[in-house]
């Protein structure tokens, strides 16, 4: 039996250890955070963190067993997700060969200038949802792994573990999304965007191929 406080700290540490890594979702939030308005990045941060909260809670509640019993669902998500990641990676590669620049004093949504606020917000939200819910690793990490570890803490402490993991998600995405603005002076140069988009392209395509082959 784990004490509530210890379970919460364990959940926070475990959640951060899983989420603080180079991945499709983090790369997208980082890029958006560097270039985006607060009114664009705030909904994206909320979507990523709240999605984790829902998935972690589902895992603690026992939904993980249902996912394990329906492997076909994960296969479908894997196929769709791999295609999405590869396409996004190719788009990033194209940007790397045609880099833009960002004026730190210019509050824009993307490095090539501001477009419609509504259009930019809609695109960011749809992309964030796709990165979150079309990635089978998200289900494995949150619903299955964190849910399993949480349920080993005891019937009461498991929810404190879940609360710690959810807190870790909110802290990470908030720091990544809003803290990335500190890098805006660096990304005033097209070369900086070339490097970032090149890295994103490699990460996205690699993850997409990894999912496609089912490794």
C-alpha cells in the first residue's frame, strides 16, 4: 500500500519521464510555441494536457483492459497515424529547404507571416488533436502503462498517482508551449528554422515509418 503523497510524487515522476522526450507531439508544440500567439498556443497546450488527463484516468479506471482486448483498433490507429506523421514530416522537410524567418517583435502564428487568426487556430487545434489521438504510443504510455502502474499503488492511492501524472503533463506542456517564446530571437534567422524543421522532419518520418512497420 502506497501513501497518497508518495503515490502522487511517483505519478509525477513517472509521467514526466514518459512525456519529456523528443516526439511528434512535443516537436509540434515546440515549433508552435516559438512562433505562435498566446491565443493559439494556449488551446493547444490545453488539448495536449487534458487529453493526457482523460487517457490516464481511463487507464486507472480499467479501460486499458478493453484496449488490450481490441488490438484491431490499435492497428487502425497505427496505420492512420503513421501516414499522418510521414506527411507532416515531408512538409517539415519542404520547409527546411524553404525556411522563413521570424521577427521577435512581430506576433505571428508562423514564420512566414500572419494569416487569419481563426484559420490558424483551427489548424493548430486539428493538428494537436491528430498528434495526440492518432498516436498509438500515447495509448500505450498513458492508458496501459501509467494505468497499470497506478493500479499497483492500491485502490485509494492509484488516483493520487494519476493526479501526479496529470500534473506532470500540465507542467510540461505549459513550460514547453509558453517557454518556447524565449527562443524567438534565435529563430529570427531562416537558418534556425532550417535546422529545427530538419530535425522535425527526421523525427516525424522516423516515427511514421516505425509505426508503419509495427515495430
